[in-house]
C-alpha cells in the first residue's frame, strides 16, 4: 500500500471520529439543557427529544460503520 493511501485512511478516520464526538456533544448538550431552542421552535422539550434522536442515530451510525469493516 502506498503511503498516501495510509495517510488518507488515517485522516478520514480522524475526521469521522471528530464528527462522532461533535454529534454526541451536541446531542448530550441538548438533552442536558446546555443547548436549547427558543420557545417558538419548541423550547427545551423539543431540544431534548432532538438530542436523543441525535445520540441514538449517531450510535447506530457508529455500529453500522464498525460492522462494515
């Protein structure tokens, strides 16, 4: 395998991992109330539901990615 190929795979993994960490941080922030929505957009309740959706779908995506290896 060429070095460029290994470097490309490493960069792709780091970017993917950063995306997973950011998605989980945002999701848990919405669940915990650190991040919220204005009341006209649904307020804290909708933010909490959206946070759970983000966390669950992120974890499903991680499992699917690991199974695809």
